[in-house]
């Protein structure tokens, strides 16, 4: 019977850089697991990678692999929502197999608002536009309203989850909201746009108001369809150009 040794020197595998907060829908498409150099590393070693105890791939080391870490690809078909465990096994000539420590990773493939269509650019039609009080939508934001601020409401969205981070865009000014708490999932998000944000964005006949969401592992919703508002005293009717003063005709009387 082949004995299985478990050396503490064999560190747990890690996700490639940029994926350390968890695995999102983008990283799942090209997921790589990194194995650090280990004691006794030699050409001819066979590294086998396991995802939730299922074999997913291997690498036979060559001389060029002796200069750093080794990366192995995880097929996308193995990656599902939830918590997964990754480890590797090393097969060396003349020695029994050695198991590494296990790395636990979080997988979230559900984008907030649903997966945006690449055909629509940066806009996600599955997200509802921000809700604005009817009076403000019809009449715009006058100077008195600027001093008070403007209330907005973001409707609950598909795949809403704790730790979602919402960014509201008021014209060219962005406002980051506190992360969603567990008790707020499934409820409308009430936002108050303060006077300083409104004044920073300035007056505008058609200022766009929208928002986007990034979840805890980096899935991005793209922007919701925008609402437009008239802000401040901007006059929709341009003023007529100022009349130039008439030139007095020069007298041509001769003495």
C-alpha cells in the first residue's frame, strides 16, 4: 500500500494575484492557482491539483519551473457558487506522495442586477432607474431644494447581497454609499444627495443620475439606466443676443 505523507512545508495553494477577495464571474473564466516553491523541488516532480477533492489538472515540472512559483489552470466547469477547498499533491521519484495544506476560497458568480449584456456597453437594463419624487422630476431642483438636498431611492435588485457597495453618480460627481447590511437585503435603498454634491456638479439642464453596484468579490453590475434632472436656475430658453448700439451716421455737411 502506498503511504501518504503530509509535510507542513507544503504551503496551501493561492489564487493568482487580483483574485484574493474571492472568485467572481470574470476570474472564473480564466482561474489560475499558484503553487509556491517547496523543499526538495526537482525537475520530474508531478504536481496534481484538486478542487473540492476532485482532480482538475497536473503539471510535470521541467528545469525552467525551478525559478519560481508554478501556476495551474482550473477548468470553469468545476467552479460553482459557495465555498470550495483547494489542495495539491506532489509525486516525486523514489518518495511517497505528499499532500499540501488546504486553501478555502469563496465563489460568487451571481452579478448584482444579473449579468449585464456586453451588447449594451456600460448600461444594465435589468437595474431599475433611481426613483425621484415626482415634483422634483417635473420641476427640477431649484435653489431652495439644492439647500435641502435631494432624496433618491434605489429599488431592490436581482442577486442583492450583504456587503454590496453602491456608487451613485450625480452628473460627474460620484458618491459611495455604505455597504449593504444583511438586514437590508431585499429592501429599497434610500439615498440623500447632500447640497455639497449638487453644487459640485453644478447647474445642468439634463443632469444624469444613475448608480452601479460592486459585490464582495468584485462582480460589477454596470450602470443603471439614467434619470435626467434640471438643476438650478438654468434657463431652457436661451437669451436673445444683446443688441449692438446703432452707429450715428457721420455728418457729410461741408462748410
